[in-house]
C-alpha cells in the first residue's frame, strides 16, 4: 500500500496538468496505518526498517511535491493513517471522522505518527491521544488544527472538490514555489524566514505568471497562466 | 503607507508616557496589503525589493518596540494586511472581520505573509488559506490563534481600550523586559529558554518597579511605578 | 512546596507499579505560583535564584519522568501555577477553572511561566495574558491548547481517573520510551525527527512488551505486559 501510494503520488509529477492531489478512501476507514502482522518477529528487523523507511519517504514526498495534497477523510484515521492526515498539506473531514494513535494498546507507541501529530496539534492534545490511544472527533480535530475544515458526510466530496478547483485556477509554478518556500521557512528563525521569503517574492515576480498576474490585475482582466517555469 | 506607519510606530518610542500602541483603520478594510501596481515590471526589481524590505522592517519593529502593539481589526485584512495582524503582539477583531492571503489569485504567492501566518495558525489552516486565497471568518481566526479576542463591531473599540488601559496600569520597563524576553525565548530550546528567563526574573526583581511591586504586595497597597529603567 | 512536590514526583520513580502521576489540589485554587514574600529584597538575590532553580528543576523533572503526569485542575491556576499546568503532559480542567499570568500587576513579569505558556497556546493569546494579567476561562484554555479536556466539576475526578486507568493498561517501558522520544523529537527538524523515531520504532519492537503486543494482536488475545526494560 505504501509503495502503491508512493507510485501514484509521483507518477505524473512533471505533468503540467497535474495541479492538485486528493487522497481519499473507500469504506468506513480512511486508513488504519501499518499492517501489524508485518511487525512480528518472523519478518525480521530489516523488513521492519524497510516499512518505516517507506512510510517516511511517503510523508517527505507529500511535502516535496510541487502540487498541494489534500486528505479527504471520511471515517477512521489511526496510527500511520492519522500521520498521513497530519502530513498532508490540507485535510477536510466529514463529521463522523475520528482520529487516533492507538499503538500503545499493542505495545508499539506511535512514535513516528507523533512527529506529524505533534507538529499539527497542541502538545497536550497529542500526548493525551498518544498515551491513551483514545480517538478525537472531527470537531476536536478542527479545533486543534489537525484538519482545516469539517463538513457533513454528504458534502465532503463537493467541499473537497471546491478547494481543489480553486487551486486549479492558480498558476502551477506559483503554487509550487509557494509550497516549497512555506515548508522551508517554517522551521527557520523569523529573521531568516523573512530574508528567504523576500528573495522568493522577487523571484515570484520574475516568473512569467507572476508578471501576467500583476499585469492582468492592473488591467482589470482575468490572468491567463502559461504555467511555465520561466 | 509603510514608511508612514513605520514613522508613527517609532517617533515617540523613548517617551515614558508611551505605553501601548493600537493600529486601527477607517473604513471597511483593515488593510489590503501592498499596492500591486508597485509590482509591475516598470517599477523594476530594486523598487520591488525596497517595498519588501520596508515591510519586513515594519514587522521587525513591532516586535522590538518596548510597548505592546495591538491590532484592532474591523473588516478585511488581506495579504500583507493579514501579515500585519499576525505580526502584532495582540489582535482584537470585530465579528465581521475576515482574513485572507489571496496573492495566489494574482500569481504572487503570499510568501512573506506566510512567515507570520504560519507562526500564528496551524499549518493546515495556513496552507488552505495560502493555496486557495479564500478568507477565514473572525471566529475561525480566534479558534486558530490569529486573533486573541472577537467582539461585536460596536464593542470593538471599548474592548480594545479596556486591554490598552490595563496595560497602561503596568510598569513600562517591566512590560518592555517581558516583551523582549518573550520573543527571545520562544525560538530557543526549552532548556535555554528557562536558563534565560531565570536570569531575567532576577533582573526584573532588581528593577526599582520590581522591588516596588513586591513591596506594595506585601504591604497590601497599590504599587506606584517610577517607570525608571534602573 | 516546590521541594515537597519535587520529592513526591521522584520518590517512587523506579517502582514498576508507578504508572501515572496526577497533580491535584484541595480548595478553590489549583496553584497561585510562587509566594511573593520570598521575593522581597530582604531574602536576597541568592535565595531568589534558588527559588527559580527549584521551579525549573520541577518543570524539567515532569518531562523527564518515565510516566505521564496529569494536571487535574479545579479552580484558579496563576503564574507559576499556570506554568505547572502548561508543563504537565496532560491537563484536565473543570469548567470553573481559570488560568492567568498576573505577575505584571506586581511588577514581576511572568517570564518563566511564559516559557511553558508560549509553547502551549498561540502567541497572541499568551501575550494578551502576559501583558494584561487577565484570566482565560477553561473553555478558552481548551480551545487554545493549554488543557486537553474540560468537564463539569463533579465529573473532573472520574474523567481524570478514566484517563489514568487507560494509561495503566499500557506497558510502562513502552509509555516511557514514547514519552522521552516525543519531547526529544518535537524540537528537531522534521527530517531529524523522522530519523530518530524510525530507530525508536525498531527499538520498541525489540522490547519484550513490543513483541508481546504484536503477538497478542495477531493471536486476537489481550496482551500480558512484563513491564520489563528488556
């Protein structure tokens, strides 16, 4: 599953027509994370390490992709499944969705999910989830920042598509530059972050689509993007 | 506007009677950020760079001022206007206020606003705003930490003044020391932060107003501040 | 009080039967922080420094303990008392609880509490509390991440015990490894954090209780923990 998801995420990465990726699931579970049967002693430490490496590679890929990745959650997201939600750029959930890190119940603390979760929600919320394994509701996930929007189940796809379509109206290289810069600056000091982003603003203005956007604005017309990297 | 605001912020900075600054606006817009017409090719890269430098200087000034800066928001705050709200120490908004980073619509990703926004609200909320350009409401801004209070439009000024008056009852050098220390420690490791602030607590106790405050407390009387830097 | 609390926290630290610690108070105040009378000039700078050192030692101890520490708050938590709540792993509050950092009123800015508070709630909320000294309600504390649950006063103990009992059902060394790793990774870069936690997951799988947990899961039975460090 990790390899299949990885492949799906990158296989059209250079296609100009790829503008946004939505990760959704069929059935009542968004993702329940790793298959614990792969973690029995018989599979061996090397295989275990491979699984975690594949998982981290997937999380890193999501952040380095030039297009936004949206998690469309309708149901339960647990352990590495909760990590996947936390690791996406945007997450929309239906009201019935729940989020948990229950590894502690099977003696395997959700330490890798904690990396993403601990950067998405307040420390106390993360630790209560990690120590108890108990789920939080979609509305709690919204209040605490794990998802950015909660809607009814019947509106979930429409709301996700609304956001996706909005993103498709923007210039691909502008979104790509903005996304890469966001993740780069967010771990820097305020001074370094402002120094970096000022340079990026100038770089953005020199893009063909940067110039077109400003020109269209001053001419009170809709911009026509080239989506060119120049 | 940036230069005028910069000048207003600093021109009485050493006056002991300056105790708090409130940034407010007339009309339905708090601030819509940069004038995009300054970003056309004809103005040239050097001018563009000057604009971003002035903007960063303003944001840095707000944090380094010895008095708290309150954003009193009644209406729309977009792009660098949203950054201004995120960059103030405190922000109070009326219920009708909205916050957005819509640069993506004109091909200029709000990368500098993202520095302040990404440090004020959860990552997913920031990225949805940045990728779609869509506004969030005042109540969403409160839930996600962009503002610290939301009140009705008719109570906005009274509520802001209540906070401002409360700050005016404190000792200026105590507030100045506390503010400078807060921003210094917040980016440090927990250990370094505690080491720094322990020293600052001792320094604070040696201030004339630090001693007066403790003495007044033990004598069950109101303190009389000298506002002296000694 | 700091020394007594410190002693209570560590005196059974190596006892396998110690699985969770709850900090609660009798009476209408959870903790009002330092005794300001200890900060008069007559006590001298060395004594003042000793007080802050003891306070920081306590906060550090809470994070380094191998078991979760829960603050059960029923009433007012101010200054270093608010810091204590912010410094615990989990915090449950009754609806009547309030949280404040009012040092500014007595000329002693809550700079050490600000370390914990500023890492628990959004910057604007922290600064409004620090600059005005005004309290926030339990529901505001929940919304902003200072506590992870708010319940009615009569349900407070039952709710806290429910969480504590859930934690007692887990393996002590698994919880200990997870807690230590959480605090270690949270201040690292995303890359370093994932590198560290992948190794920790493998280490966790090699624990006796890690193997037992996975085995019990595949055999569809309840795990029986040894709580052994091996």
